[in-house]
C-alpha cells in the first residue's frame, strides 16, 4: 500500500467531488472492513506501517528501541536493519510468548515507557506502533524517549488519526463493546470521545506540540487508509484506499504516521 508523505503545514481542507465520492464509497464499506483494528495482523498491515515510517526517515541504525513490542511481529521485521534491538512491553503474557522465540540481536524487557531502564543517549531510533493512544501519560513517555535518544535520533510512530470518523478500539457502553462504525463521527467530538472511549486520537498539530514540549521536533507525517487484510490481494477496495491516500482525502485516513527528531 502506498503511503503519501505530508510535511508540516496546515491541514488540507475541502475535498473535490472525486474525493467526496471516495469518501462515500469508503463509508459504505467501513462497517464491514474499514474500522477493524489489529495493527499486527496481516502482511499489508505490518508492511504498510513499516513502509510508511521508512518513507519519513531511515528505519535503520545501530540501536533500536521498540516500545510496545507485544509478540514481536514488527520488532522481528525491523531487527535485520539494526545492530541491536531492545523491545519492551508491560503485558507480561505477550512478552512470555516473544521471549521464547526472537532474533539473536533482540533483547526483550518488561518495562514501561514512562520509566525506561536505559542510559541517556542510547538509541538511534525509537518506534511506537499503535501505542501512544493507550498511554495515560503521553508527555512523560515522550520525555523519557527524548532522554534515551541520541541527539539527532528519531522517534517513528503510528497512532489513530483524529479525523478518521470511526473509533478503532470499540465503544464500551453498558457492558458491551460496540464497533466504531455504529457511531460515525465520534472521534470528531472530542469531549464525548474522551468520556466514552479508553484510547486517544491525535492530530498532526497535537503531535507537534507534544513533541516540542519534550524536545522532539516533528519533521514529517504521512497517512494510511485501512489496509483491509481480510480482502484478497488486488480487491477493488485496495485500489480505492490507494486512490484515497493520493487525494486530498488522505488527511482523513485511519492512521497518522509521524517522525520526530531529537534536538
């Protein structure tokens, strides 16, 4: 899946008629496919995120810290491009699976990103793939990441885009978890979204502000539409999402991908 790079600047506004047609078509299919979440499921999903991050900055170097590694799908894919990789998570059950089988240059740790057990200026690259939205202390996490990044090092992350109209992690109501498409536009009503949902969403400008406070400069963003891994390769909806990513509609994509560089 092609991801289109965007640099700092104002958010695109106003889609042309063709863009609106794409939006309508995606909306019709989102209930079945577009809002399904699972960032480490499917080859288009995993490779799409890695390609999007690599389009913003080199995904290679001496030392990598992968925050929220889970069972290691992304860590394993990135490991060959680094001399050594440290992978951390706080979910012990997932880590127990990963510690049983991982590349030789990967060390797995039970650590929180808000309390990293690494020395200052250790890493060339830090990755956080669909992690930021789950953190109760985003500012604290970014400050710790800046501490362990070498000057000029980069944080590459993916996170839910505020302007995607569907909540990606479900909506807990009265003991049930409703799928996001049952309440389209919820993510745009921030007070209601915060009250109903356990995960956050972000905009480019918010990431820039959060990063600046931590000593991290936003150097680029790109967007990803849903990878739709459940569909056969070459499906018409794959072509539709690729068209959307190449149109002004890309700023409404499901996933925001960003690179922030340590000052």
